[in-house]
């Protein structure tokens, strides 16, 4: 008689909203690293400069921001050299947008694979986050190089013990980009025209964060909107920790982490719910 008690897979018609298949994701960790390697190798495979674009993109963005917002608009940088100020904001903001954009297109970009073979779908957005972490740390090294350059030229940079919060800042941005990206991925897979609105909305969201200006220079009547943006607390803390300029608030940082965690949880539930019948939609 066949013993059916020992089995590896269970196929069921119904699935709980809170069944996120995290155990399955761990079992497919080899696939996770293969996807990370694929993203890193294929992105710049047929380019002349390859991974150097990781450095060129933030460098040129910093130059443009310095010319437009620093030299022409004369926006305050809290006494810091404009390139150093903007590089700090760009480094964290780019990490968020990279995580968000890559995750928000998961169903649309991987419809062919999802429709042919089973594996935990959460592996794909998670691999996007890890791939973007590699890019982020390359840009972070560039930012440290900026600090070293200005210190050698006599600029006072007051780094402090809040640097120890750096891993937490990275985690907040990662889970914020992952959570919001998974929510949008389900929506844009069903309503394609939302992708245009999302791109426009993210560009506007940058102006509601302290990427190009310090929180202290924001108009008082609009400051609450800027503070409500979870990215604001991360950028302000990042600048305060590494440059000693800007503002720091435990309240805002805890708020940012809480909102990011809620969005991540909501995103995982929506993502898990939509993946069951996405093939009929995409």
C-alpha cells in the first residue's frame, strides 16, 4: 500500500490571504541568486561602458542639479558644497526609485516565465532588491569619495555616531520600494495605463522629499507634506549622519519605518493574492 503521509508538495484550490509562501521562497534561494546574477550581467551586457554607468548616472545628475538648483535657483544647501549635498540625496533617492520601478513591473516583465513554470513569485521582486543593493553600494562608494575630496580641500564635514543607523536607513528604503512596487505591480498588470501615471507621480514625489533642498528651507505651510513622505526622514538622517548637516528626528525615522513596514505587508498580501490568477489578466 502506498504511504501518502510523506509528501513534499500540497496542491489546493483555496489559499489564505496571509499565506505568503515564505518557506517556498527560502527553498528557491538558488534561483534567487541566479536571478540576481542575470540582472547584473544582462543590464549592461551590450553597452560600451558597462557597470561604469552605475557611477556616470549619479555623477551627471549631481552636476545638473548643482547647475540648475545651486547656481541658477540658488536653493540653500545648509552651508554644504552643492555637489556633496545633492549627491547625498541622489544616492538614497536613486536606491528607492530603482527598487520601486523594477518591482512595479514584475508581472508585466516576467509574464512569459510566470505562465510556463512554477516557482514562488516573490523570488523575482526580492532578486530585484538585491540587485539594486549592489548598484546602491557602488554609488555609496562614490558618495564617500566625494566626502574625501572635499575634506582634503578643507571643507568641514561633521560625521557622527548616527552613521550606525546607516543599515536601518538602507532597510527602510528597500522595504519601502519593495512594498509599494508590489502593490503597483498588481495594479499596472491589470490597468496598463496606470504605468504612465506612476512614472509621473514618482517624479513629483521627488519634490516632496528633501533631495534638492533641506527640510529647514521648506515653507512652513507645506512642511507637513514633505515630512509625511517616508523618504524624507531617511535622506535627512543620511545627510545628518555623514555630513553633520540637516535635521534628525527619532519620531520621523520611526514613522518612516512604520509606514514602510505597513506598505511591505500590504504589498506582499496583494502580490500573493494577484499571482494566483494574473495569467488571465496579463
